[in-house]
């Protein structure tokens, strides 16, 4: 198979709002948000992914390869990170604008000290209709045994854990630091024990590295109530040496599982769902496939990402984000923040995955790293 040309530059939206609080965007009154904000492709703003740190204790070969993220790599100094107070304030504004789901991510979010304190703050948020916000977290699971109860007690309801193999040798090669799969499995058990539900497991499949683990992973989690989601290796960032040959299409994943454990497709509930789900014909649970490369889902993409240093990214493949940290630290009001976000979202036209290969990366531009803005 021929490698696809990488990338397309996502232009930075120029924000020039004289008095944002007084503006209406595409007929949307940002001061009395009752219907969701819609982007230039009519996609509502529903999901906010918040990266709480750019650091990680793993060096997964598809995300933060140790050759690039070595000892000398310059991570953000602490004062550049948004504080929990700042994150809560931003999240509150977003929920007021129509966000219903918040996912904490990273880097490795459980490395951020006292993360449960942030969870407790976010768990108090309510939508304009008075509903709870769907609050969740993606973690590599390395610290979960210790943290699961505190997270649940703080108001976290469900959780996603990344695990790329059951086999120790394969997993330890994949995470780049020789971290044992057994410890992540203990973390998954702890999450189940304290009642975080549902528990989902993300497995990024890279051809020639962990594709032998597709069936063992399905077999291991069948009947446990944990749903494994098989993710196509994506060309995020500029570090992971992506090429199309390394991608195992979801269709192949299904062909591997189906003969052993017959699958029946589940109708998609929500157009913004990233995974397509299948249940085992014998009733022993379900799996999901996330086909970001072979069957992109930009048409239903309702996600905005906030990096740990306070930049907003309208697409996982963006090259630049809009800084809101400095304006906030200079006294930006909530109304003006709403105006900035509304301006950014209403101009958003991103559809990188659908156009993958059509465009090439412009000189001097590089895409943001996944570990910087979360999954
Ligand atoms: N450290 C946490 C973890 O690994 O779960 C959270 C951050 S991580 C960036 C979020 C998700 O992105 C993980 O499930 C990870 O497997 C996925 N991911 C990272 N790089 C990827 C890539 N190149 N292609 C597909 N998924 C990727
Ligand atoms: Fe760390 Fe998660 Fe990236 Fe792996 S996928 S290097 S655990 S941020
Ligand atoms: Fe959304 Fe960008 Fe991914 Fe498309 S490529 S689904 S617009 S984040």
C-alpha cells in the first residue's frame, strides 16, 4: 500500500472581537446560550477534552517515542499550566455554551497532583438544562490502583484505560519504558471494584508491533463488562513516524475477531460517537472500533481541545491553538471569553481526517502532538 501524504494546515482563526459580549455569532446569542453553538459545518460544540499535563511516565512508540521525548525534552514549567481554578472557570463557560461531556486527558492525567480535586470541582457543573456533565478520564492506568477510589469519590463516573497488549513483552515494548501490563490490569480491576462504569479499554493497533494481540485482548475482556476499543494508529503530531503500512484497518480487526467470537453490529446512538460498536452474538459483551484513518468521522466531530497551557484546538491535527490563558490572566471577563470561544467555534471548518492525503504540510508548519492536547 502506498503511504498517504501527510497533513494539512489548520489555519489559526484570527479573533478580532471588539466587544465580544455584545456580539451574536451566526444568530447565536452568546450571553443567553440556549441552543448549542454550531461551527461552519453545522456541528454543535458538545465535547471538551482537557489536557491537564503534557508529561507522561510512558513513552508509547506511537505517541511519545523516547527518541524524541528524551531526558532533555522541555516540558512545560508549572506556572504555564492552567490551575484547577482556571480550568474550572473555563469549563463552566463551555458548559454554558452547550458542552455536555468533559474528558480529562494528557500526557498522563494521573501525574497531575491531586487531580481528584479538579474532578470534584468539575463534578459540580450543570448544563443550562440542569443536567450533570458527563465527566470522564483517559489514563494509561499505571497509577489507577491508587487513585480509582479517590476519583470515584470526587464524582468521576466512568473511565477509559489505555492498554495495547496483554502479553508482557509486547506491551512493555509498546509503552517504551518496560511498564508491566499486570499493573495496568490491576488498575482496571480497581476501577471496576470501586464502581467506575462503564470501564473502557483503548488499544492502539500498530501493524507488526501488537497486531498479534487483537484476539488475546478480545478474549481477555470478553465477559468482564469491559469494552475494548481497537483504534487505528493515527498520524497525529510529527514524532511517531506514521505511515499507512503501519495502520491495521478496523475491517481487518473485525475479520480477526469474528471467526472466533461472532459479532453483531450495534446501531450508533450518537453521530458524534468515535467508535462503532459490535456485540458478541453469544451475549458476552461488546467491542468497539475507532476507524479514524479508514472511515473518518469528521462530519460528527463536536470536540474542542484545551491544552494544559490554555490553548484551544479545534482539531486533533491542528498546528496552532488559540491562547486563552494569557487573556484570562490579564482579566478577561466570562462574557468576553464566551465571545472568543463562540468566534472560534463558529468559524471552525476542520475535517482533517476526511481530507487526509489531499493536502501536504505547509513549509514550517507541524501538527500538535497528541500528548499535548490529549486523545
Ligand atoms: N496518557 C493517557 C492514555 O494513554 O490513556 C491519556 C492521553 S493519550 C494521548 C489518549 C489516547 O490517545 C490513548 O488512548 C492513546 O492510546 C491514544 N493515542 C495516542 N497516540 C495515538 C496515535 N498515534 N494513534 C491513535 N491513538 C493514539
Ligand atoms: Fe503517555 Fe498516553 Fe501518550 Fe502513551 S498514549 S505516551 S501513556 S500520553
Ligand atoms: Fe474532528 Fe479533526 Fe478528528 Fe476530523 S480530524 S474527527 S475534525 S478532530
